[in-house]
């Protein structure tokens, strides 16, 4: 059984928050110039580099 270190767990939580969609209000405020989150990640294809 593998245990996550505190640093790794915090980093994974940070990446999880980053991977959310852009808020609709931000899209409306910028008249859709900003429409995508550049940090968005698909868990199957783009993996997180393992740093511990």
C-alpha cells in the first residue's frame, strides 16, 4: 500500500482545483475573449509529473 506524503497530497489538490472549468462570469465579462482554462487537464491523456 502506497501512502501519499503531505506535499504530494497538497500538490494533487492544487492540480485538481486548477483543472476546473473557467467561471461563466469571467467569460461574460471579457465578451468570450477568455473562454478556456489553460491549466485544464484530462486525467486519461495528460499525466502529472511525479515529484516527491
